[in-house]
C-alpha cells in the first residue's frame, strides 16, 4: 500500500501508527502530492493507494485517471471531507474503490483498507483460477483434439458443426483435402499378453511416433490411438506422391524400426472436414482386407470389391460332404484347400465379411453332415468348435481355413473311430462263427453273407482289422486247434477230418508250413 497526503502527520499516523503487518499489509512508501504519488506508484506498483482527494500540483481525480489507466487493478481509497463529497463521487465514477470521510478513526482506515485487500485477493484468486484453467486447457488440447476427431470419424455432421471447434483447438492441418488411414498392430494380443503394462505402453508409444514422423515428413497430419492395437491418422493429401505410397512407407518404417508389423487400411480423399467420416468408413473396410494377407500389408479402398458375392463350386461341396460321411480326412482337407484356393484366385478379392459368412455357412452344413452319423455326445466337440469359428473376431483367411480343416479333423476322426468299432464288431462276429465251425469249408463270400456285406468289401475290412486275409486267419485258427488236439493224444487223420481236411498229407504239409515241424514231430516234442 502507498499513502499519499500533503499533511505529514496524517501520512505518519496512517503509515506508521497502525500495525499493518498484523493485517497482511505492507506500506511500501508515501508521498506528499499527486506528482510524487505518481512517481511512487510507478516505482512500487502497489495493490492499494490511500490518498487525499485535494493535494497540491495534482489533485486526487487527475491522479486516479492516470493510475487506473496504467494499473487498472490497483484499488484507490480516498480520504475526503464533507466539502469534497462531490469530488469523491466523481472519483468513484472514475473507478476509485472507496472513500473515507474526515474526520476518521484508525479503525475506519483499517476497515476500508481490509475491504480493498479482500477484493484484491478475490480478484487474484479468480485470476489464478483462470490461469489454472488455461493451463489445464492447454494440457488437455491433445485429448480434446482426439475427442473432436473421434466425433468427426464416427458421426456424419454439417460443415458448420465440423468447423466450429477447428480453430479453437488449433488443429495443425489444412482445412481441405483429407485422407484417413487406420493402422493395426498384427497379432498384438498374442505378442504382448505376457509383457508388463509399461513395456506394452512403450511399444504403442514407439509405433505412434514412427507414424507421426513418417507422415510429418510428407504432409500435415494428426495421429491418435482409438483401440488397444489400432491407430487413426488423419492427414492432408500429399502434394507429391500418393497416399498409398505414404501408407507403404509407414508400414516399411514400422517393420524396420520395431519388432512388429502392421496392417493398414486407407480411405479415399475427401474435400471437406465434415466428410472425414466417409474416408474413415472406407479405411475400416480396406483394413478388413488384410484378412487375405495375414498382416504386414496395405489395402486402399479403391482396390477392393464392394459388390460381388463370393461363391465356390457346388460339386466340390458335395464331394466334401461325401468324404465327411465316410470319414475320409485326407481327401476332405484336400477339398477344403481347393475351396479356399477358389476364393482367393479371383482378380479382385471378395469382401472379407461376405467370405466369413460363406464359410460360416459351410461349417454349419459340415456339422449337419456329421450329425447324421454321430450321437449327441459325439457331436459336443464339433459344436464347440463350430461356435469358435462363428465367434472369430480378429480373424484372417488362414485362421478361418485352419478352423474349417480342424472341424474336418475332429469329425472325421470320430467317424473313423466309429467305423473302427463297427468293423471290429462285424469281424469279431465272423471270427466267432469261424471258431465254432472250423470243420466247415466256407468261402469269403459265405462269411460276408453272414454279416450282410459284399465279398470284396468284407475281405478288405477283415484284412484291415486283423492284418491278414480271411483264408490266412482260418488256417491259423485250424493249426492252433490242431496243436491242442495233438497234445490231447488225438490221431493225425482224426484231427485232419475234424478241421475240414480230407487229405491227410495236405494237412500235414500245412501244419509243417505253419509250425516248422510235422504233426508227429510236434507231438513227440511237446507231448512228453
């Protein structure tokens, strides 16, 4: 506070006799007239000026005009008598804070000064809060810009609404000619699920910087993250070269300067701010076409197919279903590979979502085929895998193909096991008949008729299950029975007839071929 009055006793009384320090006030100087008062105020820049209204050389009104023009936040409190009341009113109109009528007591002085002090503190607090809000706003600008772009990307809007916040947010792009590029980190979840959070954030930060620097070397752009593993870049169309060339440069730089690869989708150029959402939708569509490559590639919207419905050979589909019914896994997976080859061999790739729907339907039909042959319990793993295929989110063509092939494997192996069990039952039924009728000479066709099969099919089935022909099995069983009968003391002629051999020498020849010795030698060696 400064005290200005041409009466020295008044100045001394106010400045020195009142304990201002107890009230948080410091008197920085005093003056005896208006001119010296201005010099003092210019030098000390006080918050409060306590001054007489009538002074030599320059009165309080003129001094008030100067002070408030130079230091508008300074609070001026006038000391005035009743005869100076009109002057005091003029001073208040000019912007003086308050006035005190003479005669005055020290308490009146204190009250007026503390009132001015409270007003100053409130203003300073408001000013501090304002500066704090300004600081927070500056710090929040990157997030506000990101929020602004996210709204522009997600929701179509009017030109007026789109441009409304552009200048306020100080966006460092030209106001026309925009391209949206989406960048997705390949296999991000699988590659980072065991890493600490700090390292994962460092990876994102690194890739973000590579994108910003690569784009910044060519044109103006803004990059932000809109997903755990995806970045959005909005940039002005490059003056030299194409946006697709810039996207390829981003892909190459990330592959060169990090341990990761990315898939990029590029929308087409749009003219105005409010059209950015169209380019974003196109970029999303283009990004989905990395479905075919598995990653580390760039797709531009202008190169993708938007109309053609995918289809594959119905003949191959029928053949596949025949293979599934018979459990022929090798041939079934060959056919699946051929169907997928048909899908990707077209000049312009089909829309990934349409391909996904087509193969979801194929998987469903494959399960229907398996359900014709299997029980509800046997179908449980197939139903679970079908659900897995249907719910693939971050899928690629290779994953979809792998899922269909795995469905073939699960179903065909169950059918093969079922066939094996059924074959075993059929063969065991015939084996039981053979063992009960070793003395009867039957053909393969005779045995096949017992189980209602053709002779050739039964012959192949029997050999597959037992590892030998039906004839070899019958001979083996007869020779084993012959051994037992020899050890019981039965005669060779009797044994031959009991086993269906009318010719004893032929029986002896077969026995020697099977055991390495004649019936007599066998009996002589083991009977004792």
